[in-house]
C-alpha cells in the first residue's frame, strides 16, 4: 500500500538508482509529478542529454549581480540586475531597456537565474 511517505521515499530512491544510468548514457533523468493511489504510482520520466544541471540557491547571488532568467516566457536576450534578495525569491530589474524607460521589476525563484 502506498502512502505519502512511501511515495516520497520512492522518488529519492529512484533518483539514487538511476544515477548509474545517467553517467553511462550521459543524460539527466528527472521524474515529473507523481500521481498515486493505494496500489499504483504513475509518473512521467524525462531523460535529457547533457551535463547535470544543479539549480543555484539564493546564497550564490548578491545584490548587483547581472543575471539571465531561464524561463520560456522571458527572452534569452533580456538581462537583469539583482535589486533585492528575499527569503524565497530574488527581485530583479531589467537592464536592457530604452534610456527613457524604467526596466520591469520581477520576483524570480533563484533556480531560474543564471549569472552572466
């Protein structure tokens, strides 16, 4: 019988078990959201070619750092500067705007930021 604790344990055990496959095939294997009931687990798995991406934490950034936002709704040409570091998110301001404009302020989770 599956419980919330058992499903959580399953995810971490699965990630540990596929670590050898990641190295052997040069891919990153990630599990999506797990759906479960008392007898079954359903999950989408994705394998991506390339080195393992380790999401940065807020401690790796400081005010004034120039960053990019790695998100499908933000252009990869847009550059931002860190204005404030909050408990969970980081406040950034767009820097590549017209000289008469003020750049947009956005609160972003640190895992989406990439230093320039």
